[in-house]
């Protein structure tokens, strides 16, 4: 599994527009490029958002994905309009994985009720 971590510095007052555009772009990438999706995080720094995208492999992430469509193109343009700058902060290969989708208490409850 491959992870790309992005840092987005956005112009003041554009957070809502950026987040909406980011979601549309992310949906298209997920649907057409073979990613597992992405998460966008607010940071403790004003106007800095951090994105985390998960892919089956670095090779899949590096492919030249030719994306088109009016919705995608408009969303990409809106993202660009909101940005001061963006960069890929980390390119990561997963070495060990114990990320869960439920809390331990929920897991324990499922086991004891069976």
C-alpha cells in the first residue's frame, strides 16, 4: 500500500470552497484512477490543510491519469484558485498496519454478544 501526504496552503476565506472542490476532485480520482480515496484534515496552522491519499501501490499513484469532464475540470480550477501553494510532503510505503475501523470497545462488544 502507498500513501501520499499533501499540504495545502489556502487563501484566507476560501476554506469552504476549497473543501468542496477537493471532495469533487477526490471522488473522480477514486472512481477513475484506482485509489482507495483520501482524507482532508484541518491542521493547527491557519489556512493549512493536510490531505492523505491511499493507493494500492506507488505505481498506481504514478500512472498518468488523464481525467476530463466539466465537473472535474471546474473543481480542479476552483482548488487552484483557493491555493497559495501545495506540495507533496511525504510519499510513504506502508510497512506495518494496525489501523482499525471500529473502536476497541465496539469490537469487544461484538465478540461478547456472539
